[in-house]
């Protein structure tokens, strides 16, 4: 595909390595040809780097195979997942998973992305239900239109929640941006 078709979240091949597009922007200088400036993360090593492509340049898009796995437990800096079809277990490092670790609860089903048989990352569900373990006490008479307050979830994630949310409540959180969606039913 042409470099102008690069979008955030896509996986492209750079120097023979699969890389996820973290950021991109089209830059049109006053003089010369347009370029696409990207921030990429190497899926094998986890390192991030900047890469510039000419707008007419072709890039190789990589298609990853996704299989359903179940998150089991954390083992030091690794997270252990089990394939739901053949019960094979894989260990993924917290460095490879990044911020997604804040949405992992035991027995949650995720899509593990595989590149040539090797796990490269996961796709969490679109939202997860997390328990509030720490937040400021609610104020009497506070309405939903009031200022939000920070709340720490059971996984360590900090979410801005309405003032009426209290410790021990279960809330739904969007995994794409970490925002409060509403109260969750148990």
C-alpha cells in the first residue's frame, strides 16, 4: 500500500520487522514532496522509533493471525495466557503488552496477535468491568454534571469518574482510551 494510506494501529513491515503504527501525520512542507511522519513500535523488541516515508513510497502491510486466549495469571514481569482451543500456554512480557495490562483480569478472553506463530500483542475486549479500590468520598448533593474525580481500579488503572462513584463499586471502562463508561452490573 502507499504510505499515504498508513493509519494508527496498523502493522507494517520496516526493515524486515513487523511494526505497529503508534502515531502518524501527513506533512506537506512548503518546498518539496509530502511525507508521512510515523512513530512505530517494533513488535519483536518492543522498541519505539520515528520513521519518515515519502508519500509515493510503498510500504508492506502485515496481517496478523488472531487466536482466542484466556488470561490466567501474572508471573513476575510476564503475563500467562492459555489458548482456548489446545490449552497451550504463552508468556507475554509487560513490556510487550504496554498499557493493556491495566485491563487484564483472571479468566478474561482476549485475542492474541500472532506473527509467523510468535505472539506479538493482544486485543482486549472493547470494555472491561473493574472494581474501584480507592477514590475520594462522594459529596452529598453532587450531580453527574459536577467535576470528575480520580479513582484507582483493582488493576492499578486510574480513571476519571463522576463524584457519586464510591469504593467497592464495579464500573465499566473503555479499553481503547481508559475512560469511564458507566456503572457495571455484577
